[in-house]
């Protein structure tokens, strides 16, 4: 078909992992040590516009990136590396120069990882170009390949392609799960898990002092890596039955345990890091105290940083939100809220 200039625009969500992806297989490109599962966050997303124009032969490829209207040259190495990695699967990219214009619904300096939503939005844009060049391309293939490409940009980004619960990484009891791209969670879930709210407490706005890519590497020589793997796999098995039965307290305890296990991994790696801030600890204890005294279903999970995600059923939102805004507001710089779609 005809190759010409054009523009594509795509939106993609951030996601919060319930079982965390931590560690990559040695000597493989972006293959996870364990399978992970996340919720996509409806209100936390990136919109990316990809402008492509025919490139003169023999001239070097040019890529420009604008973030919230400002040109960002510091993102270029990551983007060039990404285009290099995917060039084998998307050979048509060599015909073009690119301008990438991207915007987030959430503040850039919030410590909320934007790599998942931005790499997946970019991967979707690239697939949109592929679709223009190949009109017979099917929707299911479109999404699978978008997830495959997003994975090569940032591992967790491959889960952002689908709404709802999404699985990445081969797990023996999840049909169709695999290491190369994500799949929507394939089993029926209890209705309570279709209406979950996430209140994200931004405790530290500073960019992460240790990148997740570095953290994954540290798993390769980690003294507890084997145990971590067993733990994550066991958690996945337990989660599968919890999602079916609808036991929210069990769900909550599992995600808290899992996220503290992730933090334990980075605290015991060499070199070691501590992602939590004093306010993170204040919040966790407050949540435990409130839960004990109110019997409300509010549980936390943490990512690779100081921020806290509070997950709870929408039915209990009124009371819980009132408590959050009266008791936890002092410990955070910002609050971001989203439906777990
Ligand atoms: O996608 P990466 O390489 O930034 O790794 C993300 C790792 C965690 O956010 C800590 C866990 C996860 O599964 O999202």
C-alpha cells in the first residue's frame, strides 16, 4: 500500500500491579522472572500524537519529543533504544521521521510512573501506522502486537493495552498467559472486583533515585531471588481463587503482603535502597488503625517508590474518602483518584 505522511493519536492508561513484576530473565530482552497482574487506571492516562513524515534516503532519522508542549531531549535515548529494539518487527518505521507529542492527565512530577502509559500509548500509535499500511490487520492482532511492542519499551507497559485486570508472564494456572505480551485476565471474577477505587497518595514528587531498570537487574544476584519467585507464584495462585470467591479482606491482605515483599527485595539488594519515606509509614499505620476500628475494606499497595495506592470497593467509597481527606491529607503532596476499570 501507499506510504505517506500522517498523524495518529492514541490514549493509554497507567496501571497498578497487584502482583508485581520484579526481575528479568538473564540474557533475554524484557522477559519477566514471574507473572504479574494489574488493574488499568481509567483516570490516569497519557495521550500521544505521533506525526510521521517520509524521510529522505541516506539521511539520519530524526525523532523529536514534546511533553506538555515542551521539547524534551532527555527522553531521546530511551526512545531511540525503543525504536531500535522494535525495528525488526516494524520494518516500515525506517521510512519515517517522527515527532512525538505527549500529554498526561496526571502531574509529571508526581512520582506516578508515566513509562507504562507513555510507552503503551506510543506502541498503540505505531500499530495504528501499521494498520494504515495493512488494512487487513485484525483487531486482536493489533492489541497483541501493541502489547508486545510496549513490553520492549517498558515491561509493565505491556499490561496497559487492555482495561481491567491484565496478566503478563507465563503462569501455569492462567490459560494463554505468556512472557511476550499481556492478556486480559481470562476467568470470571466476582462482581466486587469490577468496582474498585484507587486513591493514590503522592507522598514524594521527586523523580525516583533508583530506576526500575536498575532494580530489576539487582534481582539477578539477589540472595532471596528464589524465594521471591516462589512467593510471587504462590500469590498468583491465591489471587486466582480470591478473585473467583470475592473475599475482599483476603485480597487486601495479599496485595499488602506482596507490595511489602517488593520493598523487602530492594531493601536487601546490593546496593540497597529504601523507597519509603516517613510519611509512607505514617499512612500505612493510619490505614491499619482505621481498618481495625471501622471494619472498612481499605488496603494499600506500593510501587517502586514512596507513594501509596489505597484500594477499596466503590460501595464503601463515601465513608473511606471522607476519612482519607480528613486524616491522610497532611502526609501527601497530592491526591490522584481513579476507577480501576
Ligand atoms: O516496567 P518497569 O520496568 O518500570 O517495572 C515496573 C515494576 C513495578 O512497577 C515495581 C511493578 C509492576 O509490575 O508494575
